[in-house]
């Protein structure tokens, strides 16, 4: 349990620091279009903490190895704690620090689509409406789950006694 909590907390802290950095440099407001490129840093750090947590559990198990289901469970537990801590921070961040984030994101999407010049206005409205759905926390949770599924594939290890048989 300590490993899950530790790596979940690390992930949430790094996510909070990235969000604060993006906000204070304007990459979460006026320069949001450019700031989107930095989102990958947060995703990479999140996956890194899942990977490190899985490896710590695997190493602690020694010769028992780490099966895919156990690696997946580890990733899900880290994701759970990271999600809980990040949700608390996100609520604070997007309520008190940057409450206009959704409007900036919607406006950025609209501006990018209008710049293409070949998309009718009614279609732009529909695309913007759909884009707004991706700003919801449950979408982020699904992406976290997907990250755990993929990471568990690469961290699993067959128990040594099973490999020898």
C-alpha cells in the first residue's frame, strides 16, 4: 500500500507543479495553443511514476516475479492514488487559480478550426462542443487506466520457478 500511495503522491505533486508552471508562464491561458505541447511532459511523468512503482513492487517480490495481473493491479492502485490527489489539486487549481481554463481551451479550439478556413461554422460549433467533453475529469481517469494497461505489459516478469519449468 505504501508504494501505491508514494508513487501516486509523487505523480500528483509533479502534475501540480507542471500545472502551476504552465499557468504562471501563460501556457495555460493566453499561450494555451503553445502550452498544449507541454502536456506530454505531464503524461510522460505520470507514466514514469507508474513504471517506477511497478518496478519497485516487482523488485520487492524477488524471485516471485510480477505477473501481468499483479503489474496491472499495481498500476491501477498508483493511478487511483494519483487520481485522488490530482483531483483534489485540480479542483483547487481550476476553481481558484485558473477558473477560466475551459474557456481558453474552447476558444483555442475554435480559433484553430476557423484558421483552416474550410470548415463550416455549424461544424465548428459541433467540434467545439465535443472538445469541451474532454475537459471533464472522468476522461482523464480513462486515460490513466489506459496508461496502466500499457505500462503493465512492459513491466511484467514471469516468476523464476515458472520460467525454469
